[in-house]
């Protein structure tokens, strides 16, 4: 099992930002290309906020 690599504040900010991106992507922009892109980013932010695991942090720390 992997250890969380995000702090509490980072996780909360990511989760809130992810929900906002999902809302804007789904209800404000609808099916537009930008809306779909925001939905994908929102899902990624919610996932990393909920799990505490960020693939970008893990790969950048592996090189050190």
C-alpha cells in the first residue's frame, strides 16, 4: 500500500477545486470541449484530494 504524499491543506484545496471544476465543466460549459477538459481535471483533483496520492509528486520524488 502506498503512503499519502499530500498534506491535509493540500488535500482539502484539491478536493474543493475539483468540485468547482466539475460544476463549471458540467453545468456552465456543458458538453463543450473546454467543459470536458475541466471535468477530467476536476475528477483528477477530487481523486488526489480524496486518496492523498499524487502521481506527479511520486515521480518527482523518485528521482531524488
